[in-house]
């Protein structure tokens, strides 16, 4: 049975409160001078869909473990936590594959359809290519937020049939129960996050329609005021779901985590503004011995910034994720 563990995470001075931590770590500039420039690689994940990855390869990739990183809603491989993961993992000898979701990172023209929170088949296709074509022997997945949900859904989809090369999975602030996360996002206190997500979703939809002008009708876009509105008007119908509620149910990893048979770490905080921590007490998680859950006191959404020290930049969850993966890689 899974134990929900306490952690050694201590909130950095002056950053108490989920909103403050979330906004601070999102806006704080970061640089990674020791991380080499990435190479680009395209993966054909479906007959009509291609995704772009930014890769940091060790000198002999086959001789090193690989970390595949998945970003959150309306983000990309340029997110600070993606580069932070890459920096820490590469420094420990990992190859790093930072994967854009479909249409993200300026790739709207590469895929016919839209991405969504349950597209675990995409990283599965990437993993299979890295095994078959590159001969990589140790593949590990770390996902943040929406990417965390996808990582957990992938592990659940694999169940007992995961390729032996897939060693471990970590999810940070994962939106495991999409319906409850959307409900939390709709609370008045979270209006700034809702506004930002909706603004970026609309912008991306306009770019998508420009890239594929006969594929998408934007007539209803002006009436979209929330993430739920967008999912009802675009995500659900363009991905074969009945409506937004059906999409949230079908795409939530909470439905399949009971099948996970890979070492898995979930990290979240008790003050995440829109990923309520109660979802991590679900029996499907608690009763699975392959899953370790760490709920920190404070940390916000994808934040987890603590006091810096020599050789450590303060981004605690990145360090925890990489150290966990290292144990199994």
C-alpha cells in the first residue's frame, strides 16, 4: 500500500502561499550556462501528426539513461522547469528529450488535430522509436501538470506490458482528476490563471486555423470564457469526445493509475491553486505499491522553490524528480 510521505521541502523565505510561489517561479528568469544547445528532432506519432523535441545527447547516447520530459497546458519545451530538468539530468549523465505536445512550441502546422490531456499514445510512440531506432536501453518519463497526467496515464496504459527499457515515471503537480482541477480553476481566486490559459488557447487556435484554414471553424471562439468553454467547443469535438465532461473522464489518469506497474513518484503541494491535493488520496493511488506520493507543505503549482545553496539552484521538485529517476535508470 502506498504511503503519502512527508518531505524535506522548506518554502524559500518570502514565498509562503500557493499563489505567490506559483507566480514567482513562473516569472523568475533562469539561465542554464552549463546546458549545451539542443538538437531538434521530429517524431511521427500518428499518420497525421508530428511532434518536435529538443534533445540533449550525451557523447554516446546508448551508454546513458534517457529522461523524456512532458510540459503542461499551453507550455512548451522552453518552460523554465523543462530546461531546469534538462540541466539537472544532463549533469548527471542522462540524455534528455524535451518533448513538445502536438501544436506546441510553434508546431501548429505539423499535426492535423489538437492536443489534449490524455494523449499518452504520443510519448509511447516516441519511446518506441527511441528503442527501435536509437537502441536506447533506459527510458524514463517526467511530466509536469498536464504532462504529469499524461505520464501517469502512459504508465497505466502500459500496465504489465511496458517495454523493459522503460524504467520509471515521475509526475509533478499532475492534473490527475481533470474535472476537479477544472472546477478548482473556475474559482474566483484563480481568475488570473484561467484568463492566461484561455488567452493562450485562443491564440493557439487562431494559429491552428491559419495553418489549416479548412479544418477549423472559429465561429464559437469569441464566446469562450473559460478552459471548460474551450474544451466544450474545441478539445472534445475535435478529439472524438462527447463533450467536455466526457473528455475529462476519459483523459484523467486517475482512471488507470491502479494498473501502474512501474516505479512511480507523484509530487504535489497542499496549496496548489488548481490541483487539489485530495485527489492523491484516492484508493486507486493509495492501494498501488508501485506509487510513491509526496505532498509538500507549500510549493504552489509546479513551483517548489526553496533556499539555494552551493551547487543547488533551489528548484526542489526538479532535483527530487531526477534523483528518483536515477535510482531506477
